[in-house]
C-alpha cells in the first residue's frame, strides 16, 4: 500500500542573512513611518476644524483605518498548505498541495494566527513552514474500483504494480 507520511511542520531556520536584516530594517522603518502618520493623523482629526475639509478628513480617516488594520497582523511565515486525506476504506494517506499562504499572528491576541492566500509566493525572508489540513475520505483512487466505479476514467494509473 502506497502511503505518504506528512510532517506536522518544519522548524524555522535560525540563519540570519544580511537579506533578512535588510528586510527587517525596512519593515522597522516602515512601521515607524506608519506609526508617525497614525499619531499625526489622529492629532489632526482631534484638532478638528483647522484646515481640514470634509474630503480631507475622510481621506485621513481612511488612511488611519488602513494603517491600523495593517498593524494588527504580523507576517510570520511563508506556508505551503497541503490537504492530507486518509481513506476510511483502505487507510491510504495522500497529500494534495493546496497553495502558498502567509501565516500572520495577531499583534495583541496571543496564539491567534491566520493564513492569507499568497499566490505570488513572494517571500520577505520569512521562515518557511508546511501546514496540513487533515480529513478523512470515504474512498480514494486505490479503492474506488471496489465500489464499482470505472477507475480507468481517472486518467491516472493507480494500480499497485505502477506504484511499486
Ligand atoms: Zn482507499
């Protein structure tokens, strides 16, 4: 029986290259610039009337909301996501790649992560991880023939001889 044993996760590397330092520095400068714009923007709105018309105020509020939102979640890792399926019928395990994602941690809520689709797979020097979503399935390509379905219509030869 052909099985695939998934790993839970891949440990992040401790290597710190100059590229990583550059990107950290760039991020740090960006965060400081955003923080200054945030503080300045709030001050301007608090000061109220002086110099701001309705459109400028709305733009400033949009800007503040955008910065606040971007500061809520911190990029933590580039993630390759897999769907790992275990067949209830024959116990075969198979893994299907479901895409590249970025894992982000919430700045203030501990142990709160989210995974955002990252089709560009553009790494910012983040550690790489593999994440599995596990599920069980009623039948798989190895045993669907036992259910009376025409395996040949899959277009892929899953016979034992080929797998060995
Ligand atoms: Zn099966």
